[in-house]
């Protein structure tokens, strides 16, 4: 797929961050000396977090000049949308890199609220707001003596990269783990990427497929859901059988299980596995079936111990969920 | 004659299995038959009274071949009705166990597991009301991997595992994910006419006129038959809403009457969670509803569908 735009030219890579935390950049930097090895094989032509390139440098490039862009971060405002569209034009391969870009990530949780209520909280009611400026809202254009100051427009809701531009590959993770980045770089530079639209740097099945914990039986259904800090967790046994919700059954494998190895349940950052449309709905379809009682009142009590099912099932995927589609159709 | 030397009869062997011990308390009144939904809905030859009689008379082969041995799903509607307080499904289960040991196989179509999708998570093992699935280790290209395997003689085909499987690795003919997705289509309607998908379990409607009512709805109401509401997958409901359908109504058995023991508990949990999620997002208020229709609730399905359509009509006007 990675066609050489100019004969024998060194491939060019770009990395960008939109609405994200910077963790994806850290994961890339974790390549360490391999980053130097990569830079011998390809030129990094744009990486605002790490290197001093400007938007104008990208604008000056030919369309398709960049071999591949690793785009992390969700689309939150007009700036992230503008750069996404520009990088799409300039790149042969567009990779949605990391949860925020792939499925909306943590910023996507803002889709529980609308723009107005978010701004009201941040600029109106937040305890840290200075009384004199309380209620002041950011304006896209502000006239000052020197001219007009323009800032990006804050959008009503968070979008994924694929809801904004055509995406060739999806690389999940919050962040994508370094070993997967290295593998993908090698595959990319060898021109061996799979079919367009594929999820890369991850497995097809779920975390349970690789999880070494002992799985449950019918005698281990759940009579009370507990949160991880409320129970002493056995490190060798499936979280679900211990009454702790783990997103592993509804989450694509590929991370190498850092959370689960640390005796914390999976939080779902690698997104849904192949064939699943909606990660959160699939999760509640599984955990809802694990509840065990024949008393209807007790049943509702157990269900109510899951205080935030949407936050749990869509911690990293709300912007990509059917729920978001229903709200923002 | 020494009684200890008496040859062991078929009835003795049934009695020796936990659940089979109440065999001889049956005096053949037939109350169980009158309560049984299987006898009424799928198999007129189904008859627990007669099976217990066969066992007592030593009719081993006939008992093993009888549909009664295989079709009982342990719903236990007959149990509270039995004047002798016999746990009849326990006795039938004992007969079934002996039948399986003798090499007989269940005539029911069991679910199948697609190993290319199965991750061995064990969710199906935990959710099955009949302990049909279990995990096995298998050599795949030199590496051991874990898969679910289903005991075809234990599977009753309720589909609870099909819905719970996070990877869609389990299928039951007729109600696989792909087949249900096809069925949840409802044609676009004129303005203001709500589109409703109604999932109805195969067992909750006892009266024939309630069943035939389902065929009489105009094309804005799509009725999808499922073996059990345990088969309900919230993802399916969300897909329906996304396609422009206004509401999803799920009808299952009354609490304690589920034909497959756990199905209604499972679906009520799932739909409660789904509604919480929809509420958190501020969409689809009351558009997904679960109703539990008892064997005595003749005519209720009409009210439930009408009520849902009314709610959706009002909701469409308000939005």
C-alpha cells in the first residue's frame, strides 16, 4: 500500500496529536534506540509534540507526499478537524493511532454532555474560576487593538478520526503499546500493510483469549458487583468470577495485558474485537447474563451496583458508539 | 427369597440418581401434563405422567425414546401444581441421564461454537442454565488454546449463550446474529407512525388467540420470535434504534416461569442496564421495554404492544 511517491525517496512519516493527552507520543518515544533505527529508514517530517515543525511546513507539501500519518487524538474543535483534513490530503496512508483517534477515547466521554453544559461548567460554575471573569466564554474571534485574535471553534461533540476523514488503518490502545508500534512500523516500511480498513497492531479476538487467569463455571455467577478497591483480588482467577467487572471479554487483545497483570481489570482501551459493532452493549450483554438470583427485587439491587454502565462499557469508545450515533444523528 | 438379591430394576436405577427419588410418589393424576407448555405448544405426545409410569413399569427403551425425556427444560411450572409435590423435572432428568449413558442422543438442535472466533472466555459456561458448555484445551498449530465445547445432550437451545458471547462465536440455527439482524428491519412509515420491533419468546403466550394476534399487526410492527428472552442482545436493540426504528419491546415469561430457568432474569438485567445507558446519554426515553407475561395473562400482549405504540407516538411528537 505504501507506494513510493518519488523513486527511491526515503519514506516520510508524520505524527499528530489532536484531542489527546500526550500518552501516545510517550509510547512512540518509548521505542528508544529503535526510534533512531526508524529514522534511518524514514524521515519524520511532522511531529508537533516532539519536533519543531509548523503547520505551514505541511501545507507546503505535495498531496500524498507523506507516506503515512500516525494521527492520535479525537476531533474536538475546528483546529483538529482542519489538520486532520490537511494530513489526509498530504498522506498516502492515514492511521488512526490510539483510542482517542480510533474510538474517541477519554475525550469522547464528553459526549454525555452538550457543548453548552460543558462550557457552563468550565467557565461558569467551576470552583477555580476567578469571580471577576466568571461566565466569560471563549470567542472564536476577539477584537484587540492589534487586530483580531482567532482561536479554534469548540465543537458540540467529540468525533473519531474516521467520522471526519477517510482512514486507512486503525491502531487501538490507550496508548498503543510500544511493541505493537514497532511491529507496525516495520510492516509499514516493508510495504506489507493488510487490506484498507483493517485494525493493525492488535489481535482479532479478545483479551480473554490470551488471559492466563482461571476462567469461571456456572457455580461462579455473580450475586454482587464490587469495584476493584472493595475486594482483595486473587491474581490467578478471572475477575468476573470474583464479582469485579472486567472489560476483557469485549475488548480486542493486543495490549499484552499490562492492567490484568497488575491485578486490575481490563478497562477496554483496545476497543471492540472483530465483528462487534458496539463494545458497551456487548459488554452488558455478557455481564448482564452473569447475574445470579431468582428474586426480582434482588435482581434489580445487583444491577444497581453497576452505577455507571455507559462509562464502564464506553470508557474509551463513547464517540464511536451507537449511543453517540443516536444522540447526534 | 432374599430381597437383597432382587435384580435391580429400571425404576431402581432412576431412583438412585439425585432427583429421581420421588418417582413412586406419582399416582398418575396428570396435573403436570395440563400445566406443561411443551405439551401444549410443540409436542402433543409429551407427557410426564406417562413417562413416570413407563419407568415404574420397566419400559426402559420406550422411556429413552420418549420426547418427554429430552424436551423437558426444567421450567418447573408443573412442580407447584403437583399434589404429591414431586419435583418432576428431577425425575425426568434422571431418566435423561440414564438415556445418555445408554448412548441415546438429544433430538434438539444444539448451539455450535465457531472456534475461529471463540476466545475461551468462559462466559457461556457461566451463563448456561444447563451447564452445557465447558472449556477444553486444544492444540492449534503446536500451541495449546482454550475453546468452549457444548454438550449436545445438555443444550436446550435457549440461546442465552448466543447473546452473551462477546465475539458472536456461538450460533443457534434460526437465531444467529446474522439471522436476527435481517429480521429487525421495519419498513419506513408515514409521518407520525411509530416503527416497533417486538421480540417475543416462544413460551410466554399460552393462549392461541394471543399467538395469532402477533400475525395480524400492520407492517410498522415487526414481530421477531426468539426461543427465550435470554437471547436478547442489547447490541441488537441499539442496531434497531440506529436503523430508525422507534422502539423495541421484549416479551418474556413471568418471573419464576421462564421456560429456560434463567432467561428472564438475564434479559431483565440486560435491558435494565441498556435503559440506564440510554438514560445516561439522554436518548430513547422508554423506547426499550421489557414485559413479563405470565401464563395467566391472556390478552395482555395486545395491551403491551398498543401501550408501546402509544408511548412511541407521543415520544415522536415530543421530539
